[in-house]
């Protein structure tokens, strides 16, 4: 959800420069089941534009109507949406609506937090009752600083007896694609649509740039030996797809001291075994934890044939690894879709 909040903050800043007011809608509690879970947010602008979504579409229209009073009064309110009689989701959403006008210090600190790939947390004071009441507000804590999303000073933060929805958010998930062929373009596109930040690593011999990869956030033309791995963390997936065995091996060696969540290898099982065999000759002391993160051939067996279909299967496998889920058809799953 970090990438969604990142976009909300970006759009709110643009609206602020145009002197357009913003209201933030946050799902802070849920009884039963719903399309999405607590912690999802959307932004409503005074001109009626909506950024993001908290459900499949019906809830958003009601939020737009309910936000009108917040724009007029500047006072936060709670709303509920009972999907049992409208959506068939058998759930009741509790949504906090509040003016969104954080300070300039927040914008700068938030951007630095994202750039430094640090986590942060949001505390929203709410109530499971509809209407206006005192104490309804959200605060974002970054390092040792707390920022009011309503623009209040920290000294104004008064102890509240209201329940608090606490959400810890990690850095934006990142996909590093090592390779710059046509299939890398497709994977970049699908990963970007998923909300991931995408970095393309190309060899210096490739006459390409970031313009060749729609959706990419960064493009680096470097050798494996000069690859900067300092920002590869546990919120990072890597896919090796240079289509060159020697280059894949060199990049594997360059990654040996990193801690990504996933490393995907393109190509058949025989190529994977040969690659790992030679990799172990270069790095005999590599730990098992690193080797366990390697998946090859990359992707889930869904019958993929085209580059686009292969990209979908790789994105799906990365999600299943990150979320610790065994891929199955939901029609065969018993119980709730979400564990919480």
C-alpha cells in the first residue's frame, strides 16, 4: 500500500499548489469481508477528482458525497458502508474522512523516507460510529517525528480515548530487472502496473535508455562489477534476464552479499543448474539463505508462451513469494481469501 500513499501525497501536493483542497478517506476498520482491507486510502479533491480507490467502485461514490461536508466545515467525520445489502461482500467498512493538508516539513521528510527506503507508520484515531466527533485524526510517524495529516502542530496532539488503527508500512516494493531485451520491457510494464518501482540494469553495450522502458523509475547502464547493490533490501525482487549465460553469472556474483526477497532466473532448469554450479565455484561460502531465494525457471506454471504472459507469471510468482502464499485457484481455497 506504500505506493498508493506515495501517489496520494504527490497528487495532494500538486492540488495544494493549485489551491485545491483535499480530503483523505481511510478505511480504518472492517466487520466481515470486503474487496479490500483496512489501511487502504483514497484522496478526494475539491473539484471532484478522486485518486485511488478503497473498493471496487460503489463505495467511492458514497465517499465523494460524504466528503462534501468535510470540505465545507474542515471537520473530520466517520462514515460506514454496509456492503451486505449492496455488494454482497458481507462486510461493513468504517471510513475516516479528514482534511488532508500536511505541512511542508512532512512532504520533505516523507520524500526523504521513500528515497532512503525506510519504513514508517500511520496512527488513525477513529470510532465505529457515524458522524462528527472530536479526536478523529491521523498522524504519520517517520523516524522520531510525528506529522499530522491535518496540518496540526505536534504540540496540539491531545491524548485521545478513541481506538487507534495502527499501520506499519515498508518501503515501496522494488523490482530490479537485469537485462534490456524485449521481454524485459514487458516485465517492466506489468510490474509498474502492479505499483512496484522498477529499475532496469543494462550492459554498457546496449544503446538504450529509460525511454525504452515505460513505467521504469530508474535505468542504469553498468557492468556487473560496478553495479551499486547498496539499496537492494528485503523489499526488492530481482530477475536475471540478460540472455547471456556469462553475464548472468557475473551479475549473480555481484549480488552475493545482498538480501533480496526473490531472485528469478530466466531459462530452463538445465541452465539454472549450470548457472548455480558455476556460481558456487566462484562463491563457495555463499549461505543457504541466499540460495533459497533463487527461483528458476522464473514464473508460475500457467501455460505462458508470449513475453506478456511470461511477465504475468513472473509477477504472480514474486507476489506469492513475498506474501508467502501457495498459488492455487481461489475456487479451490476454503475459508477466507485474506488471512486477516
